[in-house]
C-alpha cells in the first residue's frame, strides 16, 4: 500500500511537471541522433552486499562524436528479496554536442555526483516490474570566463529521479538461462534547489529493448532510446528542449564472489 501511494504521488508529480513544461509555446527545439554503449558489472560479496560498476560511452551522430562519458560506482545492500539500496559516486564529462550545447560557452564540462538509490521489484505473472528511486547531489562545472580552459566554478544542485521498468520473457514464464526477453522503461528527472535554472523538468528517457540472458553471468540488451532534455538556461528569451533519438546497447555482468569452493 505504501509503495502504491508512492508510485501514484511520483506519477502525478512528474506528469504534472512535464505537462506544464510542454504546454509552453515559447521554446526552441533541437534534434540529435544518439548512440549509447554501456557496461554494467555487479560483484556480489555475500548475501547482502555487492559492488556496482558502470561505464557509459554516449555518442552523438550515433557514434562519430562525443555526447557524454559517464562512470558510476556504488555499494549495494540487499535489504530483502524485493528491495535493494545503493549509495555511490558518479563522474560525468559532457561535451558540446548539437546545435545548442548544454554549456552556454560551447565547452565541455565535468560533473561530480553523490547518489542514493532504492530499487523495489515485483512480479505480475510473466512480467518483472521494478521501481527505481534516486537522489543525486551534483557539482556541475561552469566557466566564469570564455577564455578559461577549465572550469573554475562547481555550483551545487539536486536532482530526483524515478524509473519504472518492465521486462518479460519471450519464451517460458521467467527469464532463465538462454532466454530472450523484451523490456521497456521510462525515467523522469526533476531538478530542485536554489541553483536550478530553467530545467526543473530536467530529462525524460524512454527505452524499448530486446535482451538475451545467456546465464547468471552475462546478459545483453539493445534497442531504441528517446531522450528529452531541457537546458538550464534560455536562448533568446526562449526555453530550449533537446529531442534526442537513437539506440542503446548494454552488456551486463554479474560476478558472484560469495560462493565458496568446497575441496
């Protein structure tokens, strides 16, 4: 009941905010073709704790130029079979892609994050369902002068994220070894705090994926990705929205170091 109420609250909040954002006519639209290539690795230490590692090679024009480089690390705690908690650190380098870059001076910039995350899972028939709630504390690099070659300011920002994901096997009743599956997800990001600019609505991401689980160690996914980004500043007195479409490919590894060898 608590999780149901929480889901309804976040859904109403996020869809209300995005509705308000998209109802405005005073905007500039920018379209980009993107390709994201990701590695995810989990190292299980015991029944409760594991280490999360992740790197995403995000490209513009599908592969030819940089969009973003993202590294994320974390420590997982499995509170119960349906609730996983994580705390961690992320480093991102964002590049001046597209006609209207995120940085107003057209420069790349570094971002450091600390994050806290909770993932709640459930199963409805053949469908596996997950809700991911994340809070991020962000230090985003800025330039006080266009002649600078590196950032000299790192204002602090907050962001809340919620992702709902469903995946279903294409054969059988569960995603076991050697099983293809389909997955869909939607993630909303909301900025808050005194340093947030125009982008209280920060991003929305939708993915439609085909996956294959080889075994408990290796799982791969690939498919369509839609990313909507609102810039934190106005251009010529107008809000700027990026509409980025492309694909995402990821390789996921689960290493279990908790198993003890019996001689």
